[in-house]
């Protein structure tokens, strides 16, 4: 007793400046394994159908989160609404046909159209130009002596043998150099001979994307079978294939009456981020963000649900429990000084869409957002950790970047309260898994907001239907969520925002 009094007396002059931060433990204790489990069996349950972005399952998960935020007494965090909507586009094939000299070829049997890069169009023409590999750059020009303007070009798949030789400079041979060359030479469409026809599991549904606006419109790309190529080139086709192997296919113009029709529908869908807001006290115009993605990858092609319990049901339900803990603190008169924004985002599995959209359309100024603590997968144990390694661990990522305040606070809170091994493996600059770039905190980091990312590593059930709630270690997950809580508590209540004293470097993203 005496000792304590003495310590307090000595600390008093400093205490005038450094505001005493209330004890967070009673509120942290409301984060329980039982409640995390209860939420997770719903969020990662069959009714949510794998929570694929812009589907019914995702909307059900959003509604569950929204209802819980409402029930807690948070305020709606998006200009008076609970959800920040953003557009998602979805292509689907309506019809496609290719007719050559009166012979009609069928989609998926003889050809397919690249849905995402092609636009609805139809035309009839009487000439097709064959241009070998279809390359036209500083290394090679397959368009030499050919006028491809307004014409259909036919190319064969493959790379010139010279580029396969040992020691040859490495270069990419994806579609983009071929499409660029076709565009530069004025072609209206590209037919590329491909293998694998007929395509049995082909779908009329294309992938989703968020930006419907393109800088460059390329000619339409059609993958075609040998039969289609033969219908155009006749006996020359076999010769051309041999010439490809030798690296010297001869460009040539063929007469062929060809009619191409392609018609796709672009459906505008919508997805959303769910945002709950807890107003701070004397620093309410500064913000602590707590984030996790509530979307997952939906069903497999065979219709089996990917439950996404760890990825990222675990983060989602942790956000729910963190919100409850802060609400209880505020009700007890210990509310945070800074406002806290609880944001569960969607579109993560498609490419960090929800957080990208938020960070490009922020509701709270990013320069007043002191930190984003992002949780993505904290309910399991990485089997790649060595035998003898503690299971009492969490990978802490990004705490060495953007702010030199992050690590001391994170380590102090862990040392005082949760006592876990903080594993910094994924902070290695050459991390082959590039974990730092792979979840939603990255969209805050790229805008300069300091972040910490909490992650348990991957496992055999990652992105599989077997990522189910029964495999979660709820006690460990509660402990990890508490570390996030204590860290957020300190960051919300300390006098200063986190300083931004380390520039973000993005090596070859
Ligand atoms: Zn994932």
C-alpha cells in the first residue's frame, strides 16, 4: 500500500501531462470464447452460403452484422446508414456465333469469347490475316508486310523458339502483348487457336469486377479450335503449325467470308461495407478503425459451400465482440477519447474491393484516422510453425511500417495483458507470400494510415469447404481478439495520434 502511494506521488507531475488511461480489463473480459463461437456458427453457417460478394449470402451476413451493431447501440457509420454500397459488375454471355464460308461454329464446342475483355459486336468480313505469334514489338514483328487495319487477325498460341533458348531474356507471353500488337495494327478482332475444345465446364457467367471503365478498349478476343483455323487457312494450317515450331511463320492474307456475333450482358450488382460508429469524448474527431472482411468465396463449382470460418468469419465475429466491449466501457463512463469505427468489408476475396472503395471514398478523414487494426484469420494454428513452437502466438504484420509508435504500444499491451508470442515472420521484406499486401489494412497503408494486421497463417482448410467453425480454437481466438482490444484501447485513449514517421515502400507490388 505504501509503496503504491509513493509511486503515485512521484508520478504525479508527469501524470499531469500523460493522462491516466482507465483499466480496460473489465471490458476486455466481455470478449468471450462462447460468444465468439455463437456468432461464428451463424456467420460461417450454411445459411450464409459462403458469403460471396454481391450474392444473397453476403447480404445475409451484412444484415446480421448490421443488426448486431444496432442492438449494441452503435450509430450507423455511413452518413446515417449502416452500409456503404459500392458497384460490382458481372458479365454474362447472351449469344455468340462464328460462321465461316457458310459453316456455323458453336460456342464452347469450337470457340469461346473472352467475356471480360470483349464487347458486344457483330460484323461480316471477307478477309482474315494470319500473323503467326501475333507479336509486334522491338524484338519481333509478325505483322511485317501485312495491313491489318479493320481486319480479323488469326494467331497461333506459343512463343518463338528463340525466346525459349537458355540465357534468352525472359519475357511475358500472356495475352497482353498480343492484344496490344493487334490494337496497334488496327485489327478489329483476334482469333487465337487454343487447345481444350470442346470446353465442357464452360459457364455463361464471367467474373465480377468493380471498375467498368477502361483506359483502352482492345479488339475482341476469341479462342478457336483447330477446325475453325482450318476452315480459314485450309491446308496452310498444318504448314503454319510446323513453321511456328521453327520460329518463322509467314504472315498471309486469306479470303474467307466470316460472320462473327458476340453479345454479352453487363449486370450492375452491388456490395457493401457495414460500418458501426462509437463516438469518442474529447478527441471524437480522430478515429481508430477496427476492420475485418465478412465476405468469403461462396460455393465451389459443384455447389459445395466454402464456409470461411477462419477466413474471415473469425475476424468478423471478433469485430462484433470488440464493439460490444467498447460499448460496455462507454456505458460505464469509460468510453474511448477517440471515436471508434467498426468496419466489416466485403470484396476482400475478389481483390480487396471493399477496403479499396472505402479508402477512395472515406467517410472519416484518413489524416485523422490514427490507425487501422485489421483482423483476417485468427481462429486457427498454422501447421507450418515448427514443433516446439508455442501455439500461444499471433502473426503481427505491418507494425514496423509507417509509424514507430505501433510496435512499442503493441508489445507493451501484449506484455501487460495477453502474453502471447508476437511472430514477426511476415514483416520480412522478401516474404514470398506477400502477406502485407493481401488483406484490407493495405488499403489504409497505401493512404498513409498506420496499420497492424493480425493473422494466424494458412492451413490445409484455407479456401476449402472444410474451413468450418468446429475447427476453430475459440480460447486462442478470444485471446487474440483481446490483444486487438487492448491495443485499440491504448491508441484510442492516449494523448497523441500515432506519428507517421516511416515512409511506405512498396517493393514491386
Ligand atoms: Zn481468403
